[in-house]
């Protein structure tokens, strides 16, 4: 559940490598990250141009991410 979207409504959920800065960057804007952004409902993957994905979200909404892994020994699909 999003407790506060902050003053400007910039909030995101996503994946990033260990050591990703917790301030001034959102997942998906930089290399090796992926993020779903609440202000516009777009997903971003490793650069600053997103694509439509879902509804915008903010304070009071419950959001999350999921990850589907291939079976052991199967080659991973490319997105």
C-alpha cells in the first residue's frame, strides 16, 4: 500500500541491482533497472522512455510487482 506519493507524486515499483541509489532516481530510468511509475502508469526499462502499461497510482493504492521464472534448465525468453 502506498502510504505517501510525496509532494510531486513521483513513486515507482520495480527491480534494480543491489546498490541502486534510493534517492533521485527511479527504477527503469537507468541501465539494468525496470520500473512501473505511478505518475503516468508507464513501464520503463533501462532508459527514460516508457510505454503504457496500467493505470497511474498513488497514495492509498496497493501495487506490486511479479516475476515469472522459466523452469530449471529452460532458456529464458527475451522481452
